C-alpha cells in the first residue's frame, strides 16, 4: 500500500472583491470627525492600506478629499462647525484596490453661534403689554438653536431685564431663508423700549443683534391716587369727591378723563381730565352710598371704590294729611297722615299743632310716634288749622290742613284705629263704617216712633185745646193744665226715656 502525500498551494493575490463594512463617522469636536470601519469582505489578499474619500454632505463627490491609512480608522480635521459630512472607504492589496463602500454620514460638533439674528423688527401688541419680534435666521448658527434671549431696556425708567424664548422646531433647520418670531411679554404700556436678540446652542450664546426701539401701545390706566369722599359741612345731602391722577408709571397712556359711578342710584358721570373734584348733590340723609372712580385712556382703568353714610337731617313733609269726616265730632277731630317720602334719618316723633282759625291765640302742640292722633276738648262748630311735621335730629317742614267741629253734639263715627285702618286695611274700615251707619239709622227710626206716642195721663186733644186756650179733662179724668211748646217737647222726651228704661232697651 503506497504512502499518501499532501501539498499546500497558495493562489496569487488579487484586488479585493468586496469593501469594508460598518463605516461610521463620529464627531470629535466641532471641526473634527473620526471615521472608522470593519473588515473587508472578500479581500483576495493581504490588505495593505485603505483609501478614504469624504466631502460635505450638501455638496457632491467632486469636492471630496482622499486620504490613505493602513489602519481601520482615521481622524480628519479642519472641518466646518456643525456640518454634515459623507464618506466612503475601500481596501487595497498589493494588486490594487477593491470597490468603494456604501456612503455613511456624520455631523461635526456644535459651537456657540457665530452671528446674530438680522433684520430685527418690533410690532406693538394690541394690549400694550407685549412686543412681537421678527428676525431673519442666523447664517452661522453652529448648532441647533435652542433658545433666543431678549435684552429689554426700558428707556423711560432706565431699567433692564431679560427674557428667554424656546426656539421652535423649525429652527433646527440649517436654512436661513425664512424668518422666525418670538413675543416679549410683561411690558409696561405706553413705554419706550430698546430690544436686542441673541441665539443659544447647547454650547453657548452668540453675539447680540443691533438694538431696535419701539414704544408699546396704550392700555387701561391704574387706580387714581388719593381718592376721598366726604360730606360737606352742614349739608347732609351733598358729598365731595377728590382725587389725583394715577401715578406716572401707571397711567399707561394719555389720560382723557375720569368716570364716576354711584351704585345706589346706578348713576354715572364722565369728567374732563383736568378735574380733581366732583360735588354730588340731592342725596338722602342717613343713607349708605358707594362711589367708584376710574381714569380713562384708550380704555377705562382700574376702579377705586369708597363707601360713605350721610348724616341724618330734617325729614321731608309728611304725606296725605287728612281729617276724615267720619272722625269729626262737636268736640274732637281725628287726624291721620303718612310718613315722609324721604325721612333723611330715623323718625323720632311727629309734632301736631292746631289752633282756632279765627283766633289769634297760642297754638297747641302734641307729640307722638304714630301716624294718627285725635284732637280732643275742642269747641263746637269751630274751624281749626292743623299742621303735622316729622322730626329726626331736627324738625322737618309741616303739612297743613283745616277742619271744623260739628255744631251739635254727636258721637264720633269712627275712632282713630278704624280711620287709619291699621294692619286690617281699608276693607275692615269700610265694614265697620257701614255697621255704624245702620245702627244710627235704626236708632233714629226708633226715636221717631216713640215721639209720636202720647204721654201717660195726657191726651193729644188736650194739648191742642190748651194751645187754643181751652181747659178740658183728659181721658183719665185728671184736669189738664196749660202746656207750652217747650214743655211739650220735654214731656215727650221724658216719657220716651221712662219707657225705654222700663223696657230695658236703653
């Protein structure tokens, strides 16, 4: 059996049939990238070196740069800040180079912006407390803009503040062919400002733009100063309002006037800007009032309010002073009235005065707290002048009327309570009055019937005969005597009274 022999035969090298895999571009800083890759597929020999070609991704391969290295990575520098680059790589044997790999991309690191926003303009906000800022995008943002910072200089007060606005998503774009907008808020109305803008990346801020000046719009003003409401001396129906304009920093525009309101009567008055005082008349005493005032620019400003209670004063005249006919007798007069329309305070009492209208004697006065009274012990058939006045801290004007007592003795047709009606009202008063009238009519008829009856012991014939001077014997046999007209009436009345007393009807 023969011996088996083996022999190694090595083929000749050739240029690679494949290209390196896993090509990666990683930023080292804002101007450098590290380009690395893996093994070459189908190297067809010993890889002696690599060729790397890179260019700005926004350009073409014609602008590419070639570098050679024996390692599987290379660092390239002097690149542009925050710029996208593309690269390809191929491997070499001693025979030649293989095909280029697929393209890979990467971006250099960020820096602070190199330039400022340009073409800055300011637009006034409608309410006077904001400014809209528009500007052109940065030419060299050097990264992703994350914030815009505003430098806000109040030229009127010489104060400075800053405001940051987060950049919108579209500001990530590299193009500078469009404008962006931010809004500055919390400004003072009708105030002059100087505004500058700068941009921020994650690394830092860029330079400020040039200053742009603008005045904010007018707005409603703040409260007036030193607002006071006081009652004028010795005048309980008049108050005086005084004030000063809003402080300068809160006027928020050009003052055009003031508006004053009174809540109780829902009244409003506008006054010119030169006004610092206003007199309000025709108020009621002992009454709470609420006054408000606001300054006016392009709108009505913040309201300031004061409450006040006027002092008491004399009331107005009492109303509906009456002396009802059914309340008048030969010796008394019932007087009723209603309280004053405007009491101007707390009614302490009513003062009733009366006197004989044909007499020059002194007035008689009575005081009370109700709205009715009865004047007693008066003269028959006499006309009286009656006046009534209400009193708070002082006496008010009097209402006056006249009334006459009857010339004959009569019972009062009604008492004060029935005349006034009290809480029972007019219906109860009418019912009582009708009942009184029915009773009086009944009693009058009864009296007429009784007067026609002959007196016991006397005959009507006898009366007639005696009138003619004759003397006759009455029906009961008693000689009659001469009877005068007046005595005859007395006898009739006496006989009636005796009969009623006997029958217990009176």
